[in-house]
């Protein structure tokens, strides 16, 4: 997939998210209030009825990185899923900037670091918030 493929994501898209992740929950809450929320269907992969294999995916892989499928059936994974999501929500300039050669590599690496630690970071932030 090319660096800027996320700009061509066709709405509506389906965002597969971890409903047990505190940071993911915050993002989903924001998406639920977004003016263009009709462009995004949200699927909690932790829901009992979710079946990754029906999508041709492995649950473990979907837990490891964000997955998004557009209206044409194309999959965007990891940072590309975030880029595709923001592109369909109308933040195309931001997506374009995030796709520039040096910026893209840094964001992709940062995303991988964050994805591995997202639940732990979310719990830590929740704990800090409760202490206030």
C-alpha cells in the first residue's frame, strides 16, 4: 500500500476497536459525538458476538493493531487505519502531512510503541485522573 493510500479510503468505514482499552474508549466516545459520525461504524472486537475469523482475520492480530475497512473492502491497519479514519472524517491535510516521508516513519514507529502499551497507559492515566 502506498504512503498516501489512506487518503483514498471510501466512507462509510468500519473501525474495529478494543472496547476494553481505556484510551480506545475515549476515542470511540469522541467519534460518537463527531459531526461526521455517520461515516464511521464502530465495532468492539471484545464483544462476545465478534468473530475475527468471519472477516478472515485473527483476533490476536486485531488486538495488536487498529483495523479499519472501507466501503470498497480495503483494509487499513495500524497507523494507516488512523490515517484512513481521519481522512474520511475530513482531516485530509493532517493525513497528508502525516504521510510525508520522515513524518510517516516517525508516526508509524510511535504508533507501534503506543499500540503495545495502550492498555497499560490508559490505566495509568485513569489512575492519575482519580487522584485529582
